[in-house]
């Protein structure tokens, strides 16, 4: 069970965590973790035990998500959800969309709409 270097994701018995220095951040979901596209290191919770749990992470900036509860589409930017209200923006962004539950969407503060 190796120690996890800063900037990587740790998988323990308690889930996925982003490691930054002596802090760890729990991901809201597996979908959110996958949006980060970082290497995952399998380890134990005991190895991360001395790290400070510093919060919960949602989707990485640049991720396009669709809230399955209401059908709204958002771009995550500066850790905020920006509602896309003009379909032309989707062609401009040109990235894969991830379907997400309301809890995953609402972890991000609301930002300005994208028109």
C-alpha cells in the first residue's frame, strides 16, 4: 500500500480521493472522479489516515454535464456550473457529455449562463 504523491487519485476502502500535499478531497461520485482523468493509485485508508480531509470535489473544469433530473446541460468552469442555454455552444465546446444526478450537479455553485 504505497503513499500517494500529490496530484494523483487514491482509491481506498472508503472511495476515491484527490491528494494535494497533506490534504485529501473526497469525490462526490465515480463519474466526477473519472472526469479528472488522473492516474489512480490503489492504497489503504490507513495510508491516507494522517491526511486532512479538506472537502468534496465535483467535476473537473471543462466537463460538460447533463442533469438527469431536469435535462439542463452545464459546463463546469472555475468549479461553477454554467447553464448552456444556446445549443450552438455545444458545438463550440465539442466535448463528451456526462449524465449526472442532481446531487452531483448541485455540488457546484451556479455561475453565469452560456449563450
